[in-house]
C-alpha cells in the first residue's frame, strides 16, 4: 500500500521520530494490541489468541510492505496481522541525513488477546477504549508519563478518567482528564505527554477510509 505525500511523516521507533531524523539502530518490537472489532469472526468464535511477529518496510516512495516473521500463533491470525497494520497505519517515509526519503524496517508484534464471543457489559478490564482505533504499545505511553512528569508519582493509587479524540492520522487530540478535585492539574500534566507520544492505527469506515474516533483510558497511578 502506498501513502500519498499528503500524509504526515509518523514513524514510531521506540519513540516517535520527527521528520528528517535518521535512524541508526534497530528498534525493539512494539506491540499492536488488537481490539475486538478487528478480530476475524472465525477467530473470535474459536477464541483464538497469540502474538504474531511482523516486519513492516516503508519504502522511499511511500510503499508499505509487510511480512510475517515467524510461524507463531494460529495460522488464521497471520495474514490479518499484516493487513491490519499495512492498511491502517499512516506510514510515510522518513528523511535520511542526505535529506532524501529512505526505507526503514519496523518490527512489530501483533497481539491477539483471548476474547469472549460476546463483549462484556462494561469496558475491558484494562480500562482502555479507543472507539475502533488500535493502540500501539499503550504501556509505553503511560510509562513515559512518569519519566516526563515525575511529580505524578506522588499520586500513587489515584484513579482518573482520560477522554480524548483519535485523529485519522492515529494521534491523540483534545485530551481531557475528569477528576472532581484536580481536573485542570491532571489535564496539564497528563495530556501533553499522551498527545505527544501516543500512536494508534486509526479506525476505518466501510470503504477502508480512516475516520476520527473518541476514546477513554481509566488510569490508576502506580
């Protein structure tokens, strides 16, 4: 799949690399956490699960290629793993030190967690809801909070609800923290970090076009 020049250059290599930054080392594999709406019906019916390692290559012309790296996990989940990432993540080439686009390989693990045949009445146990978008290593976003906002460690055990929009480029936007006592403080502390580091596969409509969605995170400081 090819990305047009109109797409922003968004590339997650452990962290989001800004446009024009060269990459010298192979990044660790990040985890695509598949949501219920992306499960093939047969896989959902049979409660299939597993981690599928893939590699995505973004070519200088914007062409996106994907391959499954090992015969791990159920066969029924291997092809959908590449399709999920290659068709929905707004990849575009990055610029090398010479100022020209260069190809880059991105290792990912597509995680298909065990799902019940029917969705639970409430949100999932981890408190994450992305409205049809698919998060890339959300644990990393939350870990980054403590690295960039060390003052938050003083609120261990505190529970807050974070609401946000997910753009068609897979970025978090319009973040707001709901808390009875210190909503403004937590929004100022949490939201800039999440909006700067979070990256998701955008939700798509029936024709395969990316669409904006809304999401929530129920977060407990630990």
